[in-house]
């Protein structure tokens, strides 16, 4: 069975976010992008993380109280 390769957000835009609203906005869409989380982000609601997206945290960064994050791509067990 052939597997699709995944590149995450490599080659796309880079956005640094420090609050839940900015993270939610940055995660939308399937264009290549890298989201860098700075500090602690808390909030409620769902965030759909589009395909071709890498989410990285700066040292000490964390996300708390986000009720749901949905990945817009295949799950890890299907990746090569």
C-alpha cells in the first residue's frame, strides 16, 4: 500500500500566536503554514487545524483548556 508523504508547514508562512483567538485564526485553511505558540494559551471551543500545518511551541509554551483540536489530515497511524 502506498502512503502519502507529509511535509507539514515546511515552505509556508510562519505566524507566532499568543492567544486562543489568534491560534484559531492561524490554524484555518490547508495552505502550508507554521504556527509558533508563545506563552500559555487558554480558551474554549473547537479549533480545526488544517492540513499542511506545523504547530510548534517556544520554550515554556503550552495550550490549556482548549476543548477540542481537530486535525485536517490523516492520523499518525496512516503516515509513512
